[in-house]
């Protein structure tokens, strides 16, 4: 299974995008969508309208947007720790998405903390 992902501005590192595409995910970055610097509300609405799962490190803001309107294809939130040994690497992010997919959990209307699937 592969996901249709919108990769948020804070998460769109070229290497991560390449790795996600190598795993057969359909990936669109904020830059590719010509949406650099737009408000999070617009990003969320775009993801909603295009039926894309949003991948972001901007967890707090998108959690609030999710709570305000959970009608979306899903939000995958990557929490980063100030201690770099506790943050998720690109490999860890790709692996966590694969682990999440294996669960068969439908992502529609969910805010998923991706860190919980980094095993």
C-alpha cells in the first residue's frame, strides 16, 4: 500500500522525499504545490481538497486545525525532541509510515503521532 502525501514545508527535505517516493508513496511537497509560506489553514484545506495525508513536524498547529475540523484524509505528526538522539531520522520516518500501514488503520479523520510507530 502507498499513501498520497502532502509533505509540509518544515518536513520537505529532499532526501526524505526521495526515500518516501522510493517506497512508492505519491508525494507532493509544499514547494512543488507552490505554497511556500502560506498559512497552515490553507495547507490543511489544500490537503483536504486534494485528499492527501499531511506529513508534518508542525504538530501543535495542525493538531488544533484537526480538532477544529477533523474532516481530512489524515495527519501524520512527527514530534521532534531537543535531544537529537530522541528525534526521528528520515529512515525512522519512512519505517514508521511502513509500520503504520501494516496495521491497516484507516487514516481518514485521524491525527496520528508517527513517533509511536517507530519500532
